[in-house]
């Protein structure tokens, strides 16, 4: 295994001039382990920019500001302010412009909050690099690595930048670049003139060894940057919710423009009002209709949801995953590390006879020493895999009596594990001058390599079944010498290409235990209650898989589907089989992809966990791909929507709960938004049609918006989950907060309020003869208070008024305080009062306002009787759930 895999050592194409120059500069830095000084690194960082691939660049400040400036709401405010200036009402104009600033401020704060949440997530998921600065090794964010840095490579690291290997010896997984699964061994160049520079490339993974390397290229100039730039350019398609919200906003936007244009024309031609005056009412109406809160709700709720999930050790890589989480119907999990602790220990050995449990201190019989010795010799010297670590640990325990050379041996050659052949063999130079072969793997695979007879296999199968039935992982072990015959004196022939030609002989079985995680049974029960079906997808033996599944309470149905069986089934048959199978074993990564597709074809919304490089396609295909932060590969992480920072299954269930809460809150906030706009529209439109004095002016609407925006994005965002959130089935895929059902429910609430307020205004103006400004005052007081009532009414529609009024949401009462403060200011500060065209409060006005608030309460109580059920389950979900829980085993 030399660096024989063809990969351009210094790819020259498309390198920019700057990159060439930087690399040239780096070549002149002496290769001392001193590294750069911190000051030099900082100056290079500011000169060259962060070590980020193009697709990972964060959005600039400008984008945010530009977004605010092109917001229709903002443009309308500016226009209204301009018209007031033309009309000579400088006070009104300044008032609106002040609000413009407030709106910009609020938006920037909001964007900042969202952006901070996203940045924090990015920081959490950003890889770190070990570099030498001022002569000491420090861990810095991978983005801070600069050309000329002295990079320290360690087993398990992902290389942060393209670098010239200068010391040590490393084995690298370059599969991301070359597609080659086998690690590539690399040593620094000897320095001979014709010996090319040896490079390590950004994004490849150090699988073994240590080294020092000098960075020559960063960011987009690295080899991966040049292919990755193109790969990452694909934009994530908008999610269902985003599409639905955009459609709705577009439609309502058209309605707003149409109605306001009609209002302006009516005003000018029918009423003979001045054009600018009419334009103001038109703008007021458009501002009232425009549901600009909806897109804000979506972004803010999803981003802050992702932020809250990070607090629960679930990292969100795609914010739309938060939306899908609440709809998950099937959760497909792997076994090791997710359901079990991934803390393996050798518990038993078996040769021909009964398995012997390992007890401390008891010496092993010779045939079992041979089994353990071969198992250790078939394991790399400093392994990553916890199973192999367990084998090494067991072999080095003095009680087992293995010869000293076994634990120190470094393999001459290794045959790697492959999806098609679950066995690996290592070749060692033995103490007797002969080459020793040691093989371990899935028992059936090793049996094939040893060409066991059918009688031997029958015996083996029953042996394996009895051990695996205890939930143990069972490995077959074989040994031999190379060449199979011949003496030590002659030079051995070349090793064959495949393990099958090594002439291995069967030795026995090793069993490893990996206890289930303590929190799994409770989390599984919660899933079941929530109508989420959990299935296990594993590469392990069927008996082991089904034993663990039973132990943790994942299933009580014994049926196990194996990868080999799946290969014989058609897609339709597989879909029906999956309706009653909870455990799939001996799967290869390709099977996982097919299973995900079949489950989706059966109507399921699938979340899947995975950790290997090969799991990436299935993780991408799943509705929510979930990777493991601790043991997962970076490739799996990059393919996933979520990353579990501590690999724990219970976190997924917590995430589902969060996802449901967030979806519910989007639902509530949207209903509130629909509801609150109806009275505003009514109060802006009707008086104009009825030839009444104008009731709501642009300033009032701005005042209301100032209240409505935070109500949506702060109060509803902080709404806690409903009590039964995990006791109801997942929402059906089509259900949307922007559906007509929700829209009408909100419109009904809003219409009630509008009727009361309009009637109140009519009565105050007509029979009671209250002056215009005073009547308007009463209506504005009632309207602002009713905004808060609407929040209360939509918080927990399943519960009564009292629970909705009591705590649970830290922002509910502060909002009531804000409403009160706003009203007191508007009515008592003369300047504000004049600008808002209000009059000082009289007892009649106060009484009328109070009466309207009470009537509004009644209206809301009435509309509560009719509302869409929170998240109705589609028929398909019921059949799936029923099939899972009631079908005969
Ligand atoms: N390092 C190894 N040496 C020998 N055999 C191995 C090794 N790793 C895995 N195997 C064999 O391959 C089988 C599948 O292993 P793999 O790691 O693919 O399972 P998996 O799908 O990751 O399992 P799980 O779902 O439990 O995480 C194992 O049951 C074992 O028989
Ligand atoms: Cu609005």
C-alpha cells in the first residue's frame, strides 16, 4: 500500500494567480516546527480571507440591509411619509419616518438574532485544526488556517487545507477526492531532486499516523475547493412551508394592490377627495392587508428552533429539517452507538464446543488462545473502531496469556473489509520466520473463506444463533500461513488479490457485548405514543439485531428481513413487507437507500440515522437525515439535515417534540396574523365606503404593526409545547399553517372584532354624537387591547381562557404591559395624541372602549367553538400506525 493511487500531486488547472503566488511564498518558509507567529497568521488571515469554501461564505450585512430596503412595507411607509411632506404636515411625516427607523431597527435586531443563532450553529459544526503558532500547538477554527501555517496531523483529523507533508507518516482517506475507499499511505519527500513534493489535501481524513505539514493552499484554491465549489453550488430547494407561504403572500399582495387601487380611485372620482389624501388611505389599506409577518414567522421560528435544538445537543444543518421533524412517521435507526452504547467488550470465545464466557483471571484453554490470538492479529495496531479496540484490550490483558509478539506485531499487508465481503485479513511476519495470516469477520463470510462443509456450517449456524441470541456481536476467526505450504527459508510468493485464495482455516468465534443505552426504552415508548414507528437497520447478524430490538423494546415481532432477502423482493413486495417488519439486518448501505425510498413510497415521512461514508445517499434521500457527531464521518454529517452531538437516540425524540412544537407555533402565529389583519382592513376600508370620517390613518396602522410583529416573532415563538404534543399522531404531510382552514378560522375571529369595533364607532359617532377624535380614541384603545386578546385566544386553542392567561409563556404579560404603555403614551402625551388624531379620554370614551373589549372577549369565546382541529391526521397515517401496532406478528 504505497501512494500508488493516481492523483495529481499539484493540480495546476484553474489555479488563480494569487494561489500560485501564495504557494510560491509558502515554499520559501523554512520547514521548522516553529510555525507562524500569531501576528503573522492574523495579518495573512486579514489579507487572504478565511479558509472557507465558496458555498460556505456567510451572507454579508449588505444583503440584510438591502432586503429591508426593498421590503414593500418599508417602501409604503416612505411613500406615505413623502405624501405628508408634500401636504405640508411635517409632524405626520416625521412621525412616519421615525417609524421607518423603528421598523428598520426591529428588522435588524430580528435578523441579528436569527443570524447569531445560525452563526452559533455554524461555529459548533465547524471543524477545528491543530496548528503551530509561536512554537506551540493550538487548536484554531479551520477557517483561521492560513497559507504557511504548520499543520499538525493526527489520527481522525480532517485536513483543513492543502499542505505539503514535511514530517511523520500518515495514512489518508482520500475517497472524497478520488472515490478510492482504501487509505493512502504518505511519507514526506526525501528531498532528492527528482522526488516530487508529497501533498495532503484539504477535506481528506487522517486514518492513521501523525505528521507535520506546511499549508500551501486554502479556501477555494484547494483541490476540494475547486471541485467542491461546483458541487456545493446547488441551492437547497424551498421547503413545502416556504412555498406555501410565498404563494399566500403573493396572492394577498395582489389583493392588497387591487383593493387599495380601487379605494384610491373611488376616493378621487366618487367622493371627489384630493388625490394625495386618497393615496394615503390607499396606502393605509395596503399596509393593513399585507401579511408581511408570515415570511418573518417562518424564518425566525425555524432559525430559533434550530438554535433551541442545539441546546438539546441536536445540530441543525438545514433549517427546513425542523419543519419536517414534526411530520416524521418512521424513524429508521442503526444499532451500534444509537441504541447501544458503543462500548464493546469481549465476553465469550468459542472453538468447536460450547462458548466459554470470559471471567477475570481464568486461564484460557489452548484452542481458545488461538482464536483470541488470531482475532487480535486481524486487528490494526491502533484501531479506531470500538469493537477492534475491545479486541486489542482483551488480547493485551495478561490473564489471556497471548505471546508478547502478538500485541506488538505490525501487519505487512491487510485485506480490508468491503460491503460485499464482511471479513478482513492481516498478514504478519511471525516469530518463526513465516508469514502468519489472521482473519476476522461475519461468521458466514469467514466460513466461506475457509470453505467449510455443509455439516460444519450447520453446527456453526446453531453456535452463532445461540450466542447472537443474547444480543452479542459474533465474529468468526480464521488463521493460516502464507504460503499455505512451504518452508520459512524460501521467499514467499506475492499475496493473492483476494482473501479467498489465502487458504485460511477456521478457528472459532469471538462474542462482543455492547449494552443498550439506558434512555432508549423510555424514548422508544415516547415514539410509540407519538405514532412514530421505529425500525432498526443494521449490518449486524439477524439474531443479534432481533435480540437487541427485543431487549430495548423496539419490537415484539420476531420477523427480521436481511439484505439478501431484500435483494429478491420487488419494490412493491418490499413496501408491503416493510409494513410488518421492524428489524432489517445484514444490510449494505445500498439497501438502506432502497428501504428509505420504499418506505417513502408507502406514504411515510422517514428520518434515518447513519454514520458511515456509504450511508450518505440514504441520509440525503431521507426526509430528515440524522448523522452522529461523535462517531459519524464528516461525509455522513455533511449529507445529513441534523447532527446528534452526543449520538444519543433520546435526542431524536426530543427533536421530534421540538419540531412539533415549532410547527404548532407557526400554525398559531399564522392564525393570529390572519385574524389581526381583518379588523385593521375593515376599519381602514369601511368608513371610506360609508362616507364616514377616516378611522384608521397610516400612523395607527404603523403603531399596530409595531405591536403585531413582536407578538408573532417573540410571543408565539416562545410558546411552550402543548401537553399532548407527543400523544397524538404525526401531522399529515399536506397539513399547512397557511391552509384555507386556518385562514378562515383566523378571518372569523377577526371579523367578530371588526364588527364590534365598527358598530362601536358608528354608535359613538351617530346616536351618542361623540366627536370624531374621541370616538377614534375609543376604537383605537379597544383595537390595541384586542390584539393582545387575540394572542391569548390563539395560544392554546385546546384549553380554556384561564390556562391560556396563566404562565407558560414569559412574554405574554410583558406584551400586555407594552400595550398599556403604548396606549397611555398615545393618549396622554399631547404631541403624540395630536399626531394620532386622538382626543383626551372622557368617561364616555373609556366606558365605550371597555364595553367593546368585553364584547370582543365574547366574540372570541364564540369563535373558539368553531376552529379547525390543530393537526388532523390523514387517513394514510392511520393505516400505517394501525399496521404497525395491531398487525398479527
Ligand atoms: N473491523 C471489522 N472486522 C471484521 N468484521 C467486521 C468489522 N467491522 C464489521 N465487521 C462485520 O461486518 C458486520 C457489519 O458491520 P457494520 O459495521 O457494517 O455494521 P453496522 O451496520 O455499522 O452495524 P450497526 O447498525 O450495529 O451500527 C458486522 O456484524 C461484522 O460481522
Ligand atoms: Cu401586518
